[in-house]
C-alpha cells in the first residue's frame, strides 16, 4: 500500500501550509544510519536487532533512563522528593529480592567443580539442547509458599518507611578517589569513577583489582573496554578464557537483553554470544556463571498445537508418551524473582476473589445498568465477579475504567485509577466524578498520591484500575501487585497496539496471552481522522482518511536536512497559524536520539528557533524545554527555570524540581523532540512525527501506532522513508520479548 493513501494534505511550500493533494512518497536520502532496531544512545524500538546493532544498547546503557514515557510529577515534599521516594521504593524491593535470594542454596565457590543442583542444572541444559530427555529433577520447583492474607513481603507500611528513609547519598569521596586511582592505573577514563563507586559500593577499588571485569557492571562500559582495563591490571594473567571474564560477560549479556525488554535469554543464544566474543569454551563459561550465582536456569514448556495421543512404546519399554518440548532459559535473579512474585500475586488476587463470600456485596448490577455504554457495563460486571480483569481499547476507551471507578466509589468502595504519567492522570481526572481518584502508579507506590497504606502495609483500597498497563515493566508490576491485599479487585487495561514498557518484561501482553482472567474488549472507537488512521494501523493497514480540518498532514522530504528544516517550520509557524496550536503544545517525535534527524539534531534546531541562547547552565537556558529522567526508565517533561549552587531548577507540570549539578549531564536533555518510548502514555494537542530516510530500519507497527496516536487535534508526518512506512505497518509487528510470565501464569489460567 503506497504512502499516498495516507495523505490527505501535502505541504511542499516553504511555509508547509496544508493544501489538498497527495504525498509524493519520495524516499529520503542521506543522513547517519540508525542501527537496525537499536537507535543510537540506547533508544528502544520494536524491530528485531542484529547483533552489531544490539551492541549499541550496551554502548550507552545509562540512556535507558531516557527511553520511557513520562513519570509521576515530582512532589515538593518536605521529607523526600519524588525521585528520592521512588529510589527508596526500589531499594526496598531489591532488599526483599536479596532476602529471598539468600534463603536459597548458596552458590558453589568460584573455581571449583560443579556438584549437586548446579551440576544437575547444567546437565539438563546440555541434555535438552542435544535432544535427550531432560532431567526433570533438575527443574523441580521449590515447595510452594503458603498464600499471604496480605502482602507479607511488606512488613511495615511502605509510606512510613519512605518518610523515614534518608535521601540517596552518592559514593564517599574516599571511595571515589580510590576507584579513580585504579581506573587510572588500568587506563580507563577517570570519569567512570563516580559511577563505578556507586555501582560496586565502598569496596569498589578492591573489587576492581581482584576482578577487573567487574567494570562491565558499570553502565556504558563495553566488553572490549573491560578487556583492555583487565590487560593493563593483570598483564600476562589476563586471557579470554578467564572465568571472571566469562561470568562478567554472561551478566552483561543478560543486562543488555533487559535493556531491550527481555527478562531471560535462551541458553543457545547466550552460548553463541559468548563464542562471538572469543570465549574459548562457552559451556564452561555457563558452568562458571551458574556456579557463581550470576545466572539462574529455567525450563519452560513450549506452546504446541492441538494435543495428540501419545505414541505407544515398544514392548519392554516404559510407556511415557511423547516428551513435551521445552526451552531452556537463563535469567538474572532480579527479573526471575520479580516475575515469580508477580505471577504469584496475580494468582492470589484471582483465588481470593473466587473464595470471597457473596453476602454483603455491593449492588454492582444496578451500577452496570446505569453505565453510559455497553462496554462500561460489561467491565463493571466483570470486575464485580472477578478479582483480576483485563480491558483493551484506545484512548476513548479510557472512560470505561473511569466509569468503573466512579461506580465503585458510589457503592462506598475505596477505588482509584492509576495512570503511567501525570498527563495520563490529568486525562483520567477529567472523566472521573472525583478527580482525586486519579493517581499515577509511581505516586501510589511511594505514598505521595492515593490512599496510603493500611496497618499491614497493603494499599488501602478495594479496587484499582490501571489503564496504562502496557507501560508496566515486570519490576514495577511486581511491586504494585505485592502491595494489594487479598480481596482487592484489579483491572489491567490499555491499548495493546502501543509500544511495550521501556523496562524489562511485557506484563500486559503476557497476561492477555495467558488468558488467566476475563478479558473485556472495548467497542468504543477513537473519534476523528486521527482515530480512524490509528485504528487501521492497529490491524496492519495504512489507509487514506478524510481530514477536512487539516487533522492529518503529510510533508514529504528528500533527506534528513530537509526533514529538520520542515520540522522547525511546522512547529514554529505552520501549526500555530493553520491549526491554532502554539509551539509549547506541539511535540516532535522521532525514532532515535542519534542521526541527522534524531532528537539531538532536532532539539538543537528547535532551540535555535524557539529559545536561542548560549546554554550557560550546563548547555541549558531558562525557557528550554527538557526531558528529565529522575530514576532509570522514567522521564518527566518540563521547562528550565534557572540554575544556582544547588543545581538546575525545572518546572515539571507545575512542580518545582532541582536537579543536582553532578546529575544534569546524564539525566537531563532537551525535550522539544523525544522518542516514541518517551512519548508513550502522553498526548499533546499537536504532534509532528519525523521519519527521515535513515530511520526506515527502526520502524515497526507498534512504533508507528504509538507515535501517530499521540496527537489529540493534529498530526503532521514529515515523511522521507518512502515505502518503508506502509511496509512497517503491514509486515513488522511487535518484537516478541523473551519472558517467563506467560508460562508462570498458565496454571492460574487452567
């Protein structure tokens, strides 16, 4: 399908005014190449990445903090800022994971031969991959823990714990100095000293001397850099087969996979990657990683077609039938335990609802009868009968979870709707009878929003709707579910067509695929030409739409330079004049940070036109539009106010934020242009989507769907990818992430 079917207006004049016509579909030329599926600076896309392109994700791993949608607006709380509160919540979750990890068998000492369970695990890996029957004893799960009447993992009210927690402190100056000395000795940049000290702790210098490859755990460090550092420190002792190197590489591979959304990797993929990085014996490397406790091993049954009768065994042999196909996965404990905790918590909600007494139940049927739409009535009835329900639909369908929350509150229940971003909270508040029922997920967990916690540490609510569930990564989802007591009704909702979370996991997609609970599909379409266009994209069709009010405009360009020029014209002149939307309410979205028309180039051009200045505050001037990442994986949009000795002062949706000076360079960037992952969960009156020719490989149906659906009144497409756009919509679906949640949820579904 040609791109001219999409066009309803074309703009080829200097002022980019929309006039009736069709897009030429001229292919863009030139510009820096965007790596296949992995935009420069670690920006995420949904297309499959080649190994070399995937390496770019590890090159600037710290940029994961900039690939997500907007987060909860920081509150100017007297005790803790929003960022500090969220970091404290993450530390508490990590502490619980470490406690659970400590309860398991300890790892075998480094350098010793494997025995017992670790040996069985490795034997099973090899047996499965060679086609032999796996040793089922190797994968027997631990005894099931008894169900909790409330989230027992939270032993004290988290809100109170957060209020008592001190602000996160940086590494001690003495530790940084010691690390700097080791880095200098090994020829590594001294600029890594602070991050290395923060990552490795007080004994960082000693740890790096004993195991130089631990430098790989520092965000942004790549294997060849760690190898050079190790050669400088160890000399002749350094070699590619060093078991310390092997363990570090396995951990690095899994961390890099997590940046791409995976919670686990198939064992043969890890083995191939190790061989590609000159590890002489990948099998021995995996053995070492298992022994050190760097990686966990799992056997997951593969989905198969219709069941067939087992083939009878010959006389004299055991009749065990055909062996079910399995896959062997390797995973980091933090994601493995988060997925197990999440699956257990979801099953707990389902089971608690099934056992709930019928006496004293609210009059849900009357509430459903009074609902404004059939889809809202269906959702109310489903939530009344089940502890866990999924709800799918577009932007207009968000009114249905809001109707459920309003009905529940009218029945005397403590009900809230939790969005992914402050903008999502604002949109929910607009359709709720009580705007205070709209919160953000991060604000709910940190205690800065919502009802707070009860005496047992559970969130003090009876019903929770999460209409942005596709943006939940596995760790935040686990923290949320652990905070819900038995009997709480949970509705996970959202648009399945948008990009998945920036963090690891695909929680909403896995819950839908596992069919672990009732699913309500909204019949409420998104209105207008943009809604019609996006609905077609969702099913793989790029259709022509009528846009009499210039709701959709196509601006063809020949190269990246022209794409930047046209984008600036649209934001500064054409959209304000023709549509009436000012530049402050127009957002630019592009596939990646790098390249000739990435966020860096676009932001530089837009700043020069909209807010020129010398950048006297670390590259920023008052009035600059910025994207600030207070914690990894979350981004807050705002405006620069000023700077002083305390740091850079921002206005983020009306809330004052101070970014410390030493964090500005890695957590703040200009924000007139963002990536689609950053834009997920947000909407603006007008959106300009930039598709330069060098971005063709980074496009996918979810990317196009997400970017095109961010505009409320107007969408301009700066189009230079020719037939790559319709091809991406028709042929490039979401990249499947390797996770275990779907398998873990199947028993609950059964």
